[in-house]
């Protein structure tokens, strides 16, 4: 078993690698659709005051496939505020933490394509654990797409000896809007506090990142020529409004970032470029 410092380096290097791969593949999708190159804009940021570390954010907007897609990777450390420590496993009295993670949120130009979300993270306090998941949020029902996504994720769990039913139900419970009494999308996987068997958990996290990329490409390729109307776009805008509501009111990642001195622009990257409310 590796020491905690070696674990940190291995995890951080994986997130760096995955970030670059996702950006490359998504840029290729833009070229395939439009014939013109569109590149991610890179932004580095560093923490200030009592916090240490920083991150790199890549953002691509106004594309022929993506209205907006962001790919963030960060590694940070410091102390949680006293009022926030009780909400974090192992934060205890000292509040010290180290965290590294990657997150992706893709909002599509074509309203027939679903919004895609993925994140994985490794957090160290007096405990150490992995968390993350992926989910899909369509504006229009597509039973075949839903079956395909969950079939791939179920096989992923079987291959890694993880409980698909537990993770899938956890996802539905997490991405739930209480004030609207509805699930955000068609679900996916969500997990947290994976503390046992570090090697297997790290393997699962790596495989999930690759599966997310492959599922995303398959969904986009299938619908890249699908026609849509202004009315379809209007429905997508209202669906995005609910996406905004969840991320600002309930998302733990947003709260974690804001309470750990994160970069505001990177934290709010998950918000769509445009949304509507009735």
C-alpha cells in the first residue's frame, strides 16, 4: 500500500491526464461537426490567504456542438471554516484537508442532446476517500439513450465489483430537486466516502473517467445531425433553469468549493450560458 503522499501524486497525475484527454476529444467533436477548429481557453488560478494550491480550467463556448463545456482540475489544501467542518468526513477539530479532483459539465447547442456531467475526487483529512459520479440530463425523453447509459454504467460496476443499484439510487437521491419534487435528469452513478481498498477504488475512478468520455462521444455522434427547432431550444432553456436551481441550492461540490477558497469562475462553470424560467 502506497503512502499518502504517493497516493496524492498518483491521483493528481491521473486527473491531469484525463483533463487533457477530454479536452482533445471534445475539440475533435467540434471539428467533425463544423469543419473548423475550436479550441478550449485555458485559465490557471491559485488560492489566496490561508489556502494553498490552485487549478486549471478549460472552457469552450459558442461551438457547433457545445454551447458551453468546462473541464476543471484542481488540487487544494488548507483548513475548513469551523462551521463547515462537521459536514466533512474526518475534518475534526483541526479542519485540515487536501483535495484533488476533476469535473466536467457540458451544455449542448442541440437541445436534443442531453447535458453531461462528471466528476471524481480524492479527499484527505484525518480520513481519505474517493467520491464522484456522472449523470445525464436530457431536455427530451429518449428511452434508448437512457437504457444505453445505464447499461454501460452497470457493466462498469460489475467489472469493478461495485454495487450498481446502490450507486444508481444514490444518484437519483442526490440529484433531486425537493422544491420541484423531481429528479434532475435520467440519473447515472453517484458515490462518496469510498475509504476501503484504495487500489480498487482508484482503478474504478480511472475507469469511470474513461467510460464518461466514451459515453459522451457515442451520444454526441448519434445525435450530431439531429434537427431541432426554436421551440425545442425554448424547452432546453427551461430545463437549464432547473439545472441552475440545483447547482446553486443543493450541489455539495459548489458548497465545498466556496468553503475551501476555490476560484469562483471555475466553481460556477457548471452553470449554462443561458437559461429561462416561466
